[in-house]
């Protein structure tokens, strides 16, 4: 097997502490082109290139990073790297991050159970290269604790997070206070990384070698037993995030501040209010001050506008935010089938940090307001840049967006490791019945500069 990913000096590596490039190449089957140019249905928007990730057995990938992490990958290939995308500096190269790993849902006695078929999987930062119709893994970094142990992707706390079960939903799996459901990535000027997590929700600072430096969580979370520093520095109102709907979008502004998006409206005062709401929140974080400096109300378009034919408001999500200038962002509104990119400016007059809308005791809550602006809430203004749902060839479930140049964006989808829900996701031998959905990077050229 491969040497430990953070062991130096044994073999030539493509980046410090990453998997050797030659070894990754040996694992990777050839990707296939998803097509060259394609006509879009939104003005002059068009696909200029697309590429797919070849098959890499998940066990081989994980054990090359941290030996012995995965005992049985159940036939699952590397996937789920579409949680986010961040330019890596060289043409066609990007940083990506896996989410918590293969997971699904199976109903038992009428109640859904969250399954983790590969519970030893350790989320990883992955450097990819898009070239000639293929997505190639250049190198990878495992996420580790202060003592070098894998963080895993398992839920943290009973009573707050979904209970984890085995692949067939028959036996419980232990919680892990170190576990992270990573969903957003940026790289800082010093080579370290910042990641967004859905569980806390939390913001994680990670060294250039993949070690968690610090995890910032909401005040009052009371996470105990983690093998890395945990700081309660985020607004306590975030404790009301819906299950599996914490932070998903993350970006770095030119001045160094970070902006993270809560994927869906908070469950304030309850789940029904969150499911019916179209108002979620963006937060601005200063790494220098190590605290949140602003909070903004963001209003989704109606779900039937984002995804014609869909009538379930709870399907609305933000999966990506991209800095395009000082205090300017692209915000991706999506369902699993459609996505739209909105241009947004972070106006200081729209800051609600510390006011009544930032308190869980306010009634009615921000999430309950039919029209927040009428109630005096300074909702962020936005302008539709592109409706990706009208562009032929864009995959479903786009979660990562990155700048390529002033007219081009790179999109990456989350293929969920080829998993689907239900007991039929695995065969009688406990091996994955792959969904056939591939990880794809798609380049989209816009008719105007963003």
C-alpha cells in the first residue's frame, strides 16, 4: 500500500503531504469527456468544456492517505468531491473537498435512518486537474486531529445530529465528536485552508498539511471530546440550523474576510417554520479577529421560479458562494434539479448581527416573516446572472462554483459517491449498486462579465 500521506522524504510528491502523483495515476481509470461545446438555453450562455472523474476505489484512496482507515469500501468509488471548488493557481487546477462520505437513508418501522456504509472514511482535501475531458486527482490531504487521527465524517452528538447506522440500517454506529461534514473550501494566502461544516454548523481552519487548527462553532453548542481546539465564536442562533442543512457555501473576499452561507432557513421557532421559509443567512467572519463581524438576511426566489414544477419550498438551498470583488458575491440558489446564480453586494446597512433578528427568542422570527422587507429587515439585494437550469448539459446537484476568468465559471456536481437511498442501494453481498452518476466539472461561459 501507499505510505502515510503526511510522511515526508520517502517519495516525490506533487504537493507537500499529498498522495504521490504517480500512485494516484495508477489508481485512476481514464475519465470520459462529457462533450465539448454545447448550446445553452439562457441567452448566449454555453458550455465550453466538460470532464469526468474516473473510477478510484474508495478504500485504496483512503488507505493511501491514512493506512487502515477503510476496512471495507463496499464497492464504492471516490466521489462526493463536488462539495466545493476553489482555484489552485494553475490553469485547469482546483482545490476540492469531499463531504462526510457515502451516506444514505433507509426506512425502518416508518422512520428514516441515516446510513454510513464506510464509517471509517476520512474527509479529504483533493487537488484536481481538468484536462482533455478528464478530471484527474493530482494529490490529496486527509483531514486529521491534533494528534494525527482521522476526523471521520460521522455525526458529533446524540440528540442533535442524526443517529448513524450501518449500511443496512440494522446496527448503530458510534458518534464521533471529531466528525466533520465538510462542504466549502477556500485556501488562504499562507497555504492553510478554511472549510465550512454542516454539523455544527462550523468554520474550520486547517493547516497546509490537513491538520485541524481550530473549529469555530455556535455559542452554546457544548461539543465535548474533540481532539482539536473548539471555540464557541459563532452566533448562538445557528444552533437552530435544520438537520443536514448547516454551512454549505464559503468564500474569501479580497481583503481576507470569509463569507459562509447557511444552506437553508433556520428552524425558527420550529421545523415547519424553517421548511416554509425563503429567508436564510450569510455570515462574515474575520480570520484576524477570529469572530463574526456581520450577518445578512438572504431571500430565496420562490421555489417554482428556481425550479419550475417544484412546489416544496424546503428544497431551496445555497450550496456555493463565490467572491467576485470587494464585498461582491455570486450566490447559488438551487434544488437538486436546478440552479441559478445571483450577483449580490454585501451592504453594511444590511447587517443584522446583534439585533433582534439575530436572537432565537424573537417572535415572529426572521424565518416566519412573509415579507421581511415590510417588517424592516434589510434583505440583501440581488440580480440574476444566469439560470443554469436552462443550459443544456449542466448536471443536476451542482454544489461547487469557481471563477476561471471574467466570463467563465467552473461548476462541479455532487454525485453522492454513486449512492441512492433505500435498501436497494446495496446488493445481497453488501456491495454498492452504483447510481451511474459521475463527478463532472463543467465550464460555462457567460454572455457578460460578472
